[in-house]
């Protein structure tokens, strides 16, 4: 499935309300090379819509998964220390919450470089990753057995035949990427042991709205979940939510524990967070209208801040090139003339590439520490506390601009 969609990806209803039009963008992890900049590069529409029927929030254009999650897909969870720590906490929390025997099988869907599974492995569990990109090679080299493929019902049958049933299946920021969840859910149901636990993590819609995170809207993220909309999906396959946790990952996420209906006692956290969502107005159109108004105002403020620094003949660069930075730069209208370079960690797979749409070069942060510009625009703002401390420890003296949830400058 690809192209424009006029129906809800969950309930198939067509009563969709436009929330925010972000324009046309290249896929956020396409990262063209210098040579590719001379040729045509496809851009796709990016519009956020709200289903009035089941309250799912989604974008209305699907880019083929082979384009989004290509073999050279550059994202690695393992290069961000705070994220690795959070992923290991996922393993610790799951094992503390539910009693499974040592060496029980844990399967991670969309396992990237194996950072999440390494936490389970340290606790004595058997682990297996499923990752479509070449990053699967990095996981295998680090001792996390990984199958390089897209997860599906057919693959689930092969895994169960070779490895047995999984006691725990995890999927962190996977559901948001998938247009058709049928094969995924059927595969999970086939592979999961009769009293197993399925644990998913998703960027939380309430945090997206509350902290004005328009930059987390990009083509890889087809869907933006509340607990209520995840519950709707799981119920379609006779699963139910048994526990929910709010976590800090990616600027605010939810960890949802689910099992087959009636298998386990439902924790009070489920009703508590559904009550919170109702009070917040997560299913009301006016909540999204207010979000749109704030986003338009903040985008203008970000552009104004960068423009004024340029007019003052001060030097300004970017730091961090997460996928979400592509949306922020493009929607705010920030280009190479305003922000000449973006710096990344030396271990990043994005070095010597260019940002999608805005086409700003990505270089090693060693240059940043040598040049000491007047200002640094922190594009990985959702990890601002740890990143700022790390940069100061390395000797950065620049003023740091944190663009969201509202613009602030740190001396």
C-alpha cells in the first residue's frame, strides 16, 4: 500500500479531519549524498489528520516501506546513551512486572542494532531480533542474533518452527510505521506463547500535543497513538491492555503491556491513563485546532530567532540530526544559507550526508568543538538535558537554542 489514503488505518472510516499541513518533504532518513543532490529527489505530502470515528491520528500519504526503511537506513538506537539506558530499563521493567523463566525467548520486532535485546540478554533471556535494514549486521556482530527481514505472519511461523514460542514479544516504535497491521498482529498471535506478554512502545499523542512536537510528524510515523486508539487496534485481535507506563523515550512515549483477553489481571494504570486522556480532550477536534495554532506560532518564532542571529553576523550551526529534525527545518523554512552545517556524533551513520529537503551538510561534532560558534540550534531537543551536559563537559561554550516545546536560549 502506498500513495494517498482517504480512510482511517484502523476503523477504515472516511470521516477524517485535517489537523496540520506541513507541506512536501523528502523521507526523513533518505539523507542524500552530495552527488544525489544534483539529481531529482522525490518529495511527498505530509498532512496530519484525525479520525472522528475511532480517534486515531495519522498522516494521509503512505511512502513505500522499501523507500523509508532502505538497506542503508541510518538510524541507530545504540549511539544515544540515554536511549540505550531507557531501552535497558524496558527489559528490566518487563521482567520485574512478569515472572518468566530464565532463557525464555524474547523476540523484538524492528530490533535495530539490538540495544533493547541486549538488556534482556544480560538478564539471562534468549533473544532474537527482526530487523529489515543492514543494521541487522551490526546487531549480529555484537552478539544479538537477528533475522534481516520485515516481520510478518509467514516469518512468525518460521521463527516458531526454529526457536519455539516467545514468552515476550516487544515492538518499540513499530506500530506507528506500519500501514497494514493485520499480518503483524497475526504473526504476534501465532508466535506468542499462550500466556505470553506483548509489549509495545509508541510516541504518545498526548505528549506530542502538550509539548508542541510537530517535528515528530514525518513519513515513517504513519500513526500517532493514544492509549484509546491502541486499545481499539488490540481489541480487533482479541488482545487487551493490561498495564500502561508513561516513559521519557523520544520526548514522551507510552509502554503498553497486552495479552490475550482474560489472561491477566488489568492494572489500575489502564483506567487512570484513559481518564487522563478524556480530561485532556484527546478525542476532541478543538484540542487539535489549538495544537495547530500553537505550531504555526512556534515555527515562526524559531525562524525569527535563526534569522535575527544571521542578521547580527553571529555564527550559528545545528547539533544532532534525528529524523524529526527534517520536519522542523523544512516547515520552519530554515536552509543552508541560515544554518550552514549540522554536527553529529562521530559514530553516526549520517556523517557526510545531507539533511532531507533542506540539504544541509552533516559533519562530525569534532569541528563544532574546534570552531565554537556563537549559537548552536539543538535539533535533538527531546534529549536536551543529557546532550547539553555532554557538550558542556566536552568544552562547548556556545549559546544553545532549544526550539521546543517553546524557543529558549541557554547561555
